[in-house]
């Protein structure tokens, strides 16, 4: 049911979704790497009491990731 709602939402927004093949994480290595870092550095380190706490932690992580962290794919520059 949630997948169907997501597909309807993306279609209404004009977003074209492409899924990687099951069992082939190397087809999207950058996002797989990011997901692992997000889980290890943020989600696994906190116990969130509610959606607001989660949203705030993700906002802080996103700002750090985009603006402070050095990225090897950007020749060790931040965004």
C-alpha cells in the first residue's frame, strides 16, 4: 500500500523513479555508502522519542554532511 502511494506521489510530482536490481548495491554505490554512514553516525547512536527528535537529528546530520564534511568524491572539499 505504501509503495503504491509513493508511486502515485512521484508520478504526480513528475519524478521518474528507477530502482536498482535486487542484490546489486554496487549499481548505486554512492547512496549505499551514504545510507551506511547515516545509520552508523546518526541513527544507531540515538534513541528517538518522537518524529520531531528524529527530524531534528537528521537536519543536523544533513547540514554537517553537506557543509562541513570533506568528501573524497569532491577532491576532499565540502560541498
